[in-house]
């Protein structure tokens, strides 16, 4: 396990540190880790435990991110680590997101330059920071993204958008396209199902959009939890007002997973019904996934 100096933190009392990377702003005592499990206070300084140690790497079709309107038909070199800064009960990828690095784990070290060279070797046009939440490995993503641009590659974030604006201001300018994962359009849903805050996510989506970057949004639709017509309409109202009707919208099927298994898998008919509503509301692009 590597200890790489972290950014976006400030010292607190008695050698504690305050992390400013995401809106959780964890206050971390010496020897302890933040909520995401991958940022640790060592003697009054904050370190990233996932810099250089990907837990997953693969060359994927870009449509798998999903991005349907950015470099279509190309391959994207995709990389992710351990850790996440949300606590979604229904996480569809908990083996990465909900696992913390441990000393006995055997990681192979890949520098940012190694990732860029692998992307070029496999003829990818871009690098995606994905699989787990890229915000929690932001130091690694930022260094890689800079080198990727120098090599003529694009950078893609597949993110939950739970990031502070101060960190986003240093990271998002390096990112060319993103898919933001919207969990459900209510504070109640974010708080009870994800231990997060919708308002922070909306703020970062608006900030990314204000930079003129390519943006697509994905909703995981959980029957009985975040699929009411009122919630979907409120979401579409917000997108229309803040991002415009040209932003591609994805709705994907949930499958019982991790700590939330009480809802049935999303029926394809429900997704089609939502898609009809999206089209009626005048949005240009709607895509359905996981069906
Ligand atoms: S990135 Fe991790 S350590 Fe930092 S505030 Fe968020 S959850 Fe806490």
C-alpha cells in the first residue's frame, strides 16, 4: 500500500486534518481514515492510499461508460481504484467501492505515465476515471489527466458529482467529458439511501456544465424509491432549466445488490414509460441501460 501526499486538506487541532475534497469534509484524527476509506491522516498530514494502485483497468467501448455522444465508436482506457465517498445502499459495484486498501493487499504500482502509455498501446482515444468514484483518487486522476492531454488523449469522469467546488475547480478543467450519476431527485433519497446531499451534486453538475464540457446524466431507477412521476418531472424541470434539453439522459435498470435488495429489478416497461415522458418533455436524447 502506498502513502501519497494528498491535496485539498487543512491542518486541525491535535494533529487532526480536515479533508476538503468532497462535501463530507471529514475531520480525521491521526492514524485514522476518512469516510471514503482511502485517505489517511499520518502524523498530522493527509495521504492518499490509492495513488498509483488501480484496482481495475480495462479498455472499454465508450458507450459502456455510458457516453453516447462523445467520441462514439471509440475505445476508452478505463481505470478505477478502491473507495467511495457516498454510501449508496444499492451500490452496484460494492466490491471496489466498499473495500478499503489493506497492508496485506498486493497492488502493482502504475504511474500516471504508465496509464497513458497503456491507453496509447491499446489505441484508446481517451482515459476514463471510473468503476469507483474518481473524486476519491483525484490526485492520481489529475496527474494522469495532464499527461493524457499532452499525449493527445481526452479525459472522462464517470462520477457521482459529490465534490467540493474548490476541488472541482482544479480537477474539472482537465476533464473533457463526464457522465454524472444522479441517484434520485430528492434530498430525502440522497440522505436515506446514499448518505449524501443532492444540493452539492447539482452544484458540481452546474459547474461542470458552465465550463462548456460534454455532459451526460445517468439515473439508476429503483422501483418504488426514486421512480415517481413527480420526482422524474422535478428532475426534468431542473435539467431543462439548468442544462438545457440537449443534454443526453440515461435511465438504467437497478438489480438488487449490496445492502438494498427489497425492491424488484426495474421492469423494462417502467424505463420505457420514463423515456416516453422525457421525449414528450422535448429532450433530444434519451437512452436506456442495463436491460
Ligand atoms: S474525500 Fe474522503 S476523506 Fe475527503 S471529505 Fe470526502 S469522504 Fe472524507
